[in-house]
């Protein structure tokens, strides 16, 4: 599957932003989808994941209640709606997909995903 990420940008602290990931290729609904982020000088970290049907979602503790992951299987797109943004949310956000994953939880890492989008920069100013 090929992933195209869009929607990043500059936002003030407390603001909102939505990033999108459009997938092409094999059946989108068979993929577990996730968002990761990587801040300058730091490792890539898990942000959120959503199951094939969208029925299960998990989040990094620090974004719970502020971020929402969702998917539209009819349009092959996954979204990350971010609100209450903080300067520490500043990072490049990556979309990831995998069709072999059998466990979906908040402890997933980059090694659990085989396909990646190009990333989009989200900058939160204080």
C-alpha cells in the first residue's frame, strides 16, 4: 500500500489541526493504520492506532482526550484530528499501515508496521 500524508502546518498552542493519510493499492480495510511522530533529535514514537474496522482505537497517554484517530474505508483515508495542541506536539507526523498485525494496542512500535507515508510537519507555537 502507498500512503500520502497531508495537512500539517503551523498552529498556535491550544489550536486544532487535522492530518490525513490517503492510501492506494491493496484493500485499505485490511490494514491496521497508525500515526507516529518524530520530534527533532528524538526517536519516532507511537501516537495512535485504529483497527481494520475502526472499532478499536488506542492512544499515547499524552494525547488522550486531545487527539482522535478515525478512518474512512470507503475513501481509503485515515485521519488524525488534533486539538488542544501543545508546543511539545511539534514533530513530523507519519502515517503507517500493516496488514499482518494481529494485536492492536497502545504499545505498538515502528517495527510493527511495514508501510509508511512521507510525513508532514506539525509546528505548535507557544
